[in-house]
């Protein structure tokens, strides 16, 4: 069992509220979607450039 504390949290800090957890989850989803879209567009661009050459 791990006894490490999450980064930025101390034992005196109150636990995250549900709305804070939901905000963090939504931020993660948006970041993941933006990253996946960016990578897909980059690969598509590389494929197009490779096909033309």
C-alpha cells in the first residue's frame, strides 16, 4: 500500500469536493481530446506530404 501524498496536497488540506474533481476530469478530457486531434492532424499532414513527394 502506498503512503505517498498527491502533489500539492498535505494531510491538513481538506479533500477535494466533487465539483472540483469533476472540473479536473473535464479538463483532462479536453486536454486528451485536443492532444489526440493535434496528433491525428499531424499524421494526416505527414501522410499527405509523403504521398505527394
